[in-house]
C-alpha cells in the first residue's frame, strides 16, 4: 500500500471564525511552512475548526431547556441548557450517569454529549457550545473540491474528532467526515499468509489516518487543527465516513 508515511502538522493557521475560508487558509499556512499539496496527499482537519467556520457555535443564553432536558440535567449533574442541545442533536439517549450522557447523534454516531464541546472556543460574548457540522461528509467533500480546484492536485480530506471507546481509557481520533479516501478496506474472502480464508477482516483506514494525525495535532492547547498526511495510497471517491457506522441491528453493546 505504501513505502513510508509522513505527517506534517499545519502549525501556522490563525484562529478560525464563522465564514472563514479553510480552502484559502490551509494552503497559505502550508506555504509558510515551505510545503505544498501533492497528488494523493490527505488533509486531516479537526472538526472544531470546520464547525467554527460553518457557524455551529450556540450561545447558551439563547437556549431554553425543555422539561426533558431539565430532568436529565438533574440526573447527570449537567447544565440544563447544554443538555437541551444534546437532546436536540440526538436521536436516542443510550446511557446516562452523573457527569455522563451517551447518545446516538442524529448522524448515527455514538458519542458523549452528542459531540458538543465547550473547550477552545471564545466565550467572550457569553458562555457557548460548539456543535458538530450538520453534515461532516459534505463538509469534507466541499473542502476537497475547493482545495483541488485551488491546487490542481488530487487530494483526500478527513474531518476528525476525538472519541472514547468501550473498555479502553483515553481518547483517540476518528473520522466523522471523509472525501476521496478509502474508508473501509474489506479483506473478507482474501487469504492470510497460510492460505486461510479471512472471514471478518475489515480495516478502517479513515479512522487510522485520523488517529495518526491526531498524534501530531494534539487535543488540548496545541493550536494545530490540521495535518498533512503523505505516503498513503488509499484513494476512493465513493466511500464516506458514514459508511463506517455499524448498523444498529449488528450492535452487540447496546
């Protein structure tokens, strides 16, 4: 698949605000680092800057909690306004406990707090929260198209976020949006080194790439919201991050 893998953190991006053009800011930041996009490069960009540029910030003072949100907030010891946003963004509450609300996001993603975050956003105008993009796959596709038009290169784009996993401590990166990248590599029907047929081998390249890039981007105060991944040959123009969601009927953990 590849001979080597290089990941370049994009370190000189300005703080992103609603309406900012990521397809302009990112190549400019790369140029300041002496880099340019090449064919088959993959850009991994943090969900947070995509959400900011798309205006997904909500002022909590404008949120009016429903009775259901107030009740769930009491159970979980959370701000009722934040819980109201979680419920609006979700199709189902999966688990709840003091300090924890696990939901099925309207996008199908199982996550804590519906992916809503309050870190690394400007609260100068009042306490606020940042939602996931309305359609992360569409966000990735639009950014890819704009970057390819600007650079003339064939690119892939992944929108990454952080997640926790059952039975494991700590967060890692995963793809919530993808364009131009093979998301799932289905090896079922192939054989292993001893000729035995593979029955269940299904590799998630998009999540692996997002995790690798997150090591360079960081998840707290690093101010590195994007990374350039070079050396992989995992092009695919039809799969999206949504393709990696396990069907509800196959979920053994809920």
